[in-house]
């Protein structure tokens, strides 16, 4: 990479190879109409098929299951195209209605899925085996077995259906209410001698200011804003938790972790082994935090110092150079990964231009049927943008290695979803670090350690809070003061006492963090830490073994949708995730940067 000040504009993607004609595409309209017709037909068919599986009707059922799978794949494409249109132009009204239509079709599809569940749970093991032996079904039996097993852990069908219906207004609605509450909050800040009203999202950008007074002000304003609605947030959190616990009780589940662990396809033993490794070696991070605070003149480490920048990252990375850089360093590990990066760039799969009217943030999706990927981001010529590009290209590669798998084998759990993306980030980050010196090196190293601090401490505080929240909630409503008390304890423990007891904690974090209120995914926290450490473990192995590991890596990714998390690790890394070894090695690899950081600061 060279230092240039080019004004290169990052490229736009092309969508015509998905469907011609943008949001008025008649090809797309036709595709969607056909999908709806087929889903309705499958729904009708599920009612007329014989309800008891026998050798005589197993083939009919197999065909029906394959038609459901086919609908799932087409639905993905329909949704992805609508998402692409709305992301590139938020004012595209037609695109908005396409996304709404796609979610409507999604609920129709969900009905097919519950028919499949209720059919599966009723069949005897013997009859089920007959079905599983049929061509096209054998290959997707992991998905079907899991669906049947999970359905049997729930209540009977009528009660589950009732719970599902009640959850729309009695459960998920609390999440919507929370989003409204958070979205309406404003804080006033002084900028250039003017007082401005800004949203909490805008305010949060101030938390990474290099000026500590700005960070402190951002933090205090945020706490102040949440203080005004903390009673309502507490009601919301209690209601959501109460709903969940009632449902679990009626299903006969006694642990609040059962649902999240099922979704993660992993056991509690693995989760415990991961956190144990972090609590054992995590205190090493104190040396990093101390050195950084000394350098920045911070006496007491506070919540709002977590994202304090250090060093300098003034170097610009135009898109084209970033693409070359990523392709080169991925390619030297795996030629296929290098070529894939080229294909994604040259095939115009990436929407990167910085222009008004685009959605914020970024995403990546593999496009089924078309066997391409699409990446959406706003490329800003910074190191951060380069790193995001590498990250999203990792997701795209993950989709690519799954391209020939049936849809039911392609849905990997959140715990494994970040393996390829973080792998890419690490590869690119190491290469950038090798080329950097002085203040730039310090900045890059700090970004790495900031991530480690987040995954080891910040995310763990959320997990500890969630754990104690559910334990307490079982006995009744938890008052807001008590919620804050639980949060303070979680932060002190998770940060190994690094945060200043008086001013350093964030008691209202339980209210300010959206993740606690997401109803679709309970315990929306540990999968992040898991994903990071798992990717670190895979990456460390790849660097140790070199390019000869590339095919193992590819096979590992290809199995993420059809095995438990432990099985993926056992088969492709030969490690037992329920034991401490893998985790301790990964944790140490993350902490290996501390010495260099401390030396560089001095
Ligand atoms: Zn990601």
C-alpha cells in the first residue's frame, strides 16, 4: 500500500444480473407471484397429504419437504433483491413495498415450517427413518432431525400455535415499544457555540472522540436521557423476561439458556469452557488498559474511555488499493480466496460509493440461485473501511463455499456466522500491522486490543447481567434500582475491577443497550465472543500450518450449516470445545498483543 491522496470514488454494484429493471422489474414481479402461488399450493398440499407417514406415502412427503426447501431458497433471493434496492436508495418507494411484501411472504413460509414441525414430531422413529433414507432427504437430515427434536421439546401443537399468536402483541410488541422509546430520545449538545438536539445514535459517535471531555459529556448526556425513561425501560425488560420464563415453564424448560443454546447448536459445557478461559487469563488486559491510560493521561479508567483512540491513522486507503491489498493477502494463504475477492470486485458485487440517499451500515449476503454475492457498504477510504470490506468479503466467501449445498444445509448458527469474516479481518490486520510503524502501528494494535477488551469484558458483562436477570426474574418483578445494581456487579466482575468504582461504571447499560430487548434472539451477547475466539483459534491454526490448511478451512466453513458447533470443531480442528485447551490457546493468542502494545507506548 502506498500513501496517496487520490479522490478515487468507490464503485457501485450492478443488480441487473439478479433481475432486470430495478424496483419496476417485471421479471421480479413474476418471480414473486410464482413464489406466492407455490407456497400457497404447498400449504394446501400439507393438509391433504396422509398425516401418518408410511412406506407408501413417504415419497410424497419427501417431495413436499423438497418443495418447502425450494421455497426457502427463492424467498431468500426475493428478500435479498428488495433489500438491495432499498439499501441503495432509501427514497425508492417501490422498493419499500417490495420489502414489505417479502416479509409477508416470509410469514406464509413460516406457516409451512410449522406444518413441517408438527408433521415431524408426530411420526414414529421407524417411519421417520424410512423418510430419511429417501434420496435428497438423507443429505438434509441434520436439519430435519434437529427440527423434529426441537419440536418435541416444546408444548403440543395447539398450545405452541397459541403462544406464537399471543407473542405478536404480548412479547415482540415490547421490543417495538422499546425501539420507539429509544428512537425518540434526544440530547442537547454544544457544537461550535450552538446548541443542537441530536439522537442517541448521533451522540454515540462522540464516545470515540479523542477529547475526553467530549466522551464524558456524551456519556453523561446518554445516562441522563435514559434516566428520564428508566421506569418504562424496566417495565419493558421485566415483561419480556416474564413472557419468556412463562413460555419456558410451560415447555418444561428450567434454564433460560436452553433456547439460546439450541439456536447456537452448542452445549452449556462449551459455553462454560469459553468463559472460564477468559476469566482465567483475561486480567492480562489490565496491563493494556493501564499503559493506554498512562499514555493518554487518564487517571481512572471509565466506561466512556473504552473507545478512546490512540496513535494516528491518517493514511488513506482508496478502494482499488484496498481491493488489491485484500486479494493479495488472502491469496497468499488460499489462491481461491484471492481469486474470489477479484471476482467479487470485478463482477460488481459490491456497492461501496459514498453518496447521499444510501442506507447506513453494511451487510453481505450470498445470493442463492444466482450464485453470486452482494455486499453493501459506504467506503470512506479509511483503514476502518478497508477492514469492513475484508470482513464482508469473508461472509461472501462463506456463502460461496456453501453454494452447492441445499438451502437447509446453508443456515449456520450465529456462533459460527462470523468465522470467515473475522478470519479475513485478522489476515488483513496482520498484514497492515507488518507494514506500519510508530504511531500508525500503535493505532492498529490498539484497535485489535479494543476488540479483545470488548469481547472479553464488555460482552461478558452483558452475559453476566442476563444470567443474573433471569435468575432474579424467576422470583418476581425486578425494580429499576435493582437492575442497575445487577448491572454494576456484572461490570465490576467482567472488567476485572478495571473500571473506576465511583464514576467508571454504566449502571443504566441494561436500558441503553438495544441487545437486551431483542426478542427474536435471547442472550444476544455470547455468540459475539464465541465467534471472535473461534475465528481466532481457526486463524491461529491456519497461520501455523500455512497454505496447506486452506482446504481444511474451506471444508470447515462448508460444514457450518449441517453439524453442531462442537462437531464442526472436532472434525476440522480435532479439538473438543467442551474442554479448556482450545479456548485457552485462543485467549492467549488474543492477549499476545499486550506486550508489544505496552512496549510501543513506552
Ligand atoms: Zn459480520
